[in-house]
């Protein structure tokens, strides 16, 4: 029970402190304004102190049936709130100077390892054949370029090879023409380059690249009609890493962006690569876009299916004013910060925020750099600024004359909400 009383007392002290500071500033401004003769002071507009966004060109009552008060030109508290320095410290108000710079935009996202399909090769039956013998029997066996994979019996290949071999030693002009025709026939039949005939008319097929046999499509003794997949071989010197990048982090990421990746299977090792492409499709559920990253894998430590932690390092962007993210009040088009002006008063300033990261936010417009903004306690000042109408005056038109506005006269009933006699901030 006692703790509840202490919390209530602390809250009353804070509210009382803000009210006292605001009253002191308001009293000071009122005293200064009172030194000017009323006849010499220009009334900018009339407003309801409880609804400062509603403005009127003439005195009267607001839509809430509250008596309107005037806002004079040159009021000391116009657009700002004064708080004594000692009270700022008591309330924990902290200000920081706005610096210009490029936001640190390192992005950490998960990803998964897959084969680099640019290195994939397929060995298939290009003519009707029978698998006589397999030299590589198990999937995911490593092979090198030129290593025998299988022997097949293919009559079309055997006859074409025998014909080319018989004409190879011919010396006559007509035989040389037939040699060219025999080589063309072998090429049309799809016999792999470097393939030779084996014992008993069998043909030995070899691996076209160094890599891993990821798929074997036949067994010994099986017939392989035209188009049958015999072996699928994938190179492993590089792998693809696909990472899901949030839309908010896509700025600055392009082809060639540097990437670092780590996997639990190889602790302490950092694999480096680059973004090859941003795939032109956004996931509807997660609102992420996949980045295809090429990772060097010279030692073969990375394998398809591995989970990886990905760090993308976009190129540095344009310098912008940077403010603490906690200093922003509101969001989107309604964002603003509280700025400590040269007059010692706090003023709300509308801003357009950009990217955020590491506790800081870019300001695309509204600040230039060098201003002093409130980084803590800004919500107390925001409440006072709203009461004084400072926040609602941001970008608002000024009433020029009673004739133009046609606001209700003193004592008259308020105009309807959709009437042109009412002026409110857009």
C-alpha cells in the first residue's frame, strides 16, 4: 500500500513539475506580451484551448461550446514550451545534437545452402543403350573431370565410332571427305567429346567436370532409352546461399554486395561471397525478397541444406541527419521531433523519417543537422505543445482577415462542421 502511495506521489511530482515549467514560461510570455498595448497587438486567429487544431477568424464559441481565446502575433510561447533548466534535469530531459552521417545498415538474416546450378552437368543417354557397368554406384560420391562413370552398349554409337576409326587412316581424297561426314555423324548422335570405344563394343562415359554425383538414374543391366538421365553432377567450388531479406533492408543491396556467412557445422569460420541477384518475387506472407548469393567453397565444407547466418553489407548511402529513434514522436507523415531552439524554448518540428538501424533513424526532411533534439522526456513536452497549439500549427495556413474566413462572431452559434466558416488544419 505504501509503495502505491509513493508511485502516486512521484507521478504527481512529475506532472506538477511540467505544469510549473509551462506556467513559468507562459507567465513570462504573458508578461512580455502585456507590455505591448492591446491596440498594437495583432490577433492571428481564435482557437479553443482544448481543441487547438480548430481555428476561427472571429471570437465566439467552438464546436464544443467553449469560449474562444485569441492567439496574438509575437506571443512568446508561440510554437514552443519553456522549461527551466533545473526542472529539465529533475524530469530527466536529455537533448542531443543532430549529426549528419550514413546509417550503419548491416543486415543479419537467415539463409540456406544449395547447389550452384551454373556448375551442374547432366550425363544422359542420347541414343538407345543398355547400361553394362557402373563405375560410380552411390550418390554424392566425389568425382574428377574425365573419371569413368559407366560403360554402355549403344549400337548407334558403336557403328559410328567403328566407321570413323576405319576411315581415320584413309589417304584418298574421297576417304577424307568421308572422314568429315563420320565426325559430323558422331556429333549429331551426341557422343561426348573424348569418349572412346571399349572392349566388346561398349562405350565408356566419363565425368565432364570435377564435383559430386548428386543423382544416379540407372542401375547395371537397365535399358536406357533416348533421353534417360544417367548421372547428375554438381560442382562444389562455389555454392548458392539464398537469404530472405526484409523489404525495409533492400535499400543499398545490389549485384555485387559483399556478404559474410557462418554455419554451425564449421564454428569460427567465415565464408565470404557476393550477391549475384535479387530474385524478382516478394513473399506475400513474410514480405521478404530472396537474395541469391554466391559463396566460395574451395574446401567443400559447405553442403546443400545447411542453415546459415548471413550478414549483408550494403554500400554506404547518402548522408542524412541522424536522430535517436526514441526521439521520434508519431509515425509516417505524422512524425515529429522536439527541438530546443536558440530562444531556450522547445518547438515541435515535423520530419520525414527514413531507414532505422542501431538505435538511430535517418531524417529525410525537416532537419539539416546541428539542431538539438530531445532524446528523452519528449512525450511530456509533446503534451504541453499540443495544449498550446504548437504542434497543430505545423504547416497550417494563417487566417488573413475576418472577411475571408467568415468565422462566427462573439456570442453567435458555432458554424456547422462542414461550413467554410470553420478553418481547421489540413
